[in-house]
């Protein structure tokens, strides 16, 4: 079988030849195989005669990519390239990250998940289906997975803001792991996307004759929990030191699964903790613009699910670090869900929301737009928030009257519509800019066109998790951390904020450009590694060894000379 070393040697040895070599996406060079390699590996006639360079191949693929009419076509093309030649794929992605990030991930990946069955060409990762529960260990035992460092797993129930996509949710782990490699340098052979196929409640998918998943209603309750337990037990037996990232699980499962397993293996939930870290880092950066210190912030979060409460939890911890008591910090959060402001006595409160529930007396004297519930407009008018964050998946939730109120209350209102994909954003940056007369400090979850400020284009800050999770993973893997803690995410958030252009120029962006994601990931990795050492979660390693450990784990896409052998 082929060898896919995590650290690149000077020469790569493989027993594969001919079509078998060309069909291995990690080893295939395509037209870049040299004449000598074509002799040695029996490739003459299987390739056109011209010998190309990696630069030639990337340039050719980029021209084809730019020729497509839609982003979904570009997504399908680049996914097929990944399954054909991963070196070209990652060279193309790393060299054009700003252009291609919206294609390999949000927003286009959402459409890719919805259309996953039609676009399906070649298996990637593992589909672990409910009927194969007793075969999970056997499936994971495949020698091809001997060197796995990172797993991203989903059950497809809450894909971005698009809901249950069943097996189509596999597009998310594939996309996330692409960014682990492109931004964090994790070798692609050490990554494994996994879909827990426990069925779907999406009637359109169930009725689709080409749907590739298990065509049954979604398993729930004990049946679901037993399947996840079987999976986690098998993973920890197979890879005792693996990093496992949970992705796009529904509110009812996301927090409780994280709580159940976070002390059994090195694991985190990016929707909860990664989103919290990037939002915290971006808000810390915004303070340089607004001048309102963290201890004086009043924060309204629209969408009180696992992501919204994750953001509130990390921001509350940052407020406590800055000098507030936990009780006083909690009072500065106004969580608004589908039933309005979360207050004591509501029947729908779940445990992870409880720290941020306001006392019912808080709104007792407020003049409400309508009786029976405290809506977002009521909160903005009466609580006078300095910051409004959206993770609701409800387009239009930040309406013109509400945004204008924020601008009346604050000289520089902080408004972050973070829901993905673009179609689910609570408001567009263009509208927010117009309604606040250019005074809002804006961060979005998906990419948007630049704004015009002072007659010049101003790039909208994309408060995207790709600023955080590749570095968190890289740092944890580099120092072999046994666990991922909230303090590590706080360290990641502070590392991101430290790189904010706004620290030097209040008129600058809150976040560094995505073209610097590799450098950002290294800085985040270093902060995470230092924190892991402080918490005693690593083997014997000193802080002065961290940089070398991180560098040793970072792969750059390039071709090595090949030699045939066992």
C-alpha cells in the first residue's frame, strides 16, 4: 500500500505503479511525473507527453475554475480535484485562499451539502450507518487509517442554517478538514471526515431516489446515544491520542455530547467553542474601535442555542478575567430566542441556557411592543446593548428599526450577523452600514462584498471559525494535548485579537486578512500549546520546544521525487 508520511522525507517510496498510482489522490502527480518516474512506474501512455510543474497545474486548474458560471459548479470541480490530486488541490487552495475559501466552505458548502447525493463521485472519509453499529471497530481498523491525527464528525442534523441534510452533511467534515490542511498545515493523510448516518427527518431527502444515505427516520433517544457511545469507544481504542471535532449537531445534542465526552478524549465542538472564540476575539478587537471596555459591554445575542450560549460563556469568562464577578457579568447578557428574551419561569429553558437567563423583574417595567413576550426590539430599546450578535439563522432578524435603534443608543454600535450561509445572515453589511450612517462595527459569518467608506472600499470582517479551529487543532496535536479546555479557546481568542489591525489603527479592520490564515493559525497554535502545558495536559515538553513541534506538524503542498519500493 502507499505511504503517506505526515512529515515529508526527501524522497517518497511507494510500491504502486500505473493506474493504481494515478488513482491515489495523495500520491498522484498527474502530468508532473518526470520522465524518469514515468519509466520507473510504468506511466508512459497513461499520461500526455508534456511534463508539467506544480505551478503549471495550479494555473491551469485556476483558469478552468474561474470559467464556471456558478459557485456550485466551482465547488463540484474543486471537490473532484481533491479526489484526484490533493497536492494540486491544496496548492491551489493555499495560494488563492481568499478567492476559494467561500467555495470550499461557507457559503457554497451549504449548497454542496444540499446537493451532495447528485454531486457524489468518489467516497471520501467514512459513512458509519446505524445498521452497521456492530461493525464500527472493524471499519476503523482499516490500515489506511493507521496515522490519523484529526477527525471531524457530524450527524448532518443542523448543517449551517439549512437544517437536516442527513448523509449530505458529509460535505461539512470534508470542508473543515480541507481548512485544517490549508490553514493549519495538518497533513491530509492524517485527517478523517466521518458522517454518523443515523437517518434523516428531511422528507425531501427520504423521498429522493438518488439519496445516498440510510433512508430511515432519524434515530433518537437511547438508540442514538448508544450508537454515539459505540463510535466514541471505538475511536478511543483505535486512536488514543486523536483530536475529534464535533460539527453541526442539533441543539438538543451538541452541548450534552460535548459535556459527556470532553473528559474522555481530546475533543471540542466548533459550533460552540470555535464560534465563541472567534466572536470573543473579534469583540476584543472591536473595543479598540468603540472605546467601550469589556466590563461595560451589554450584549444581546439573538439565537440562544448552543452556539449563542457558547459565545456568551466565553465572553462572560473574559469579563470575569477583566474584573467583574460572575453574577454581574451574567447580567450583561440578553439572550433572545424564538420565544423572546430568556427570563426565569419560561418552560423552554434548557440547562446550557440557564447561566444567562435574566430575572423576570428585569423586564417588569419595560414598555413592550406587544404583551406576552419580550421581543428583540424591546430588549434593544430598554437594555440599551452595546453589542448585538446574531446566530439565529433567521434572515431579517436585525431589521431596519432595530439596527437604527442600536445606532441611536451607541456612537459605534457593534453588530455581528454571524449566521451561515449568506442567505441566513440576520442582516447584510450594506444595510447595516446604511441604517447606521456608516458608524457600525460589523462582523459577518459569511463573506460579503466590500463596503464603501470615505470613498474607498472597506473589506467586511468575516468572523469565520477558520481563524480559530485550524490553529487550535495544530497546537493540540503538536504538543499531544490530552484534552481541549475552555481556557485554550480563551487563549486562542486573545491570540487572534492581538493580531487585529484595529489595535494600531481604529479605522482598520477588526481581523487580519484571510490571506494570513497560515500565520494566524501558527500564532493561535502557540497560544493553545502554551495553555495546554500550563494546565498539565501534555507529555513532558517545554515552552521553548513549542515552535519546533508546531513546525514539524505543518505540511506544505509540493512534489517530492519518487522511488519504487516496498
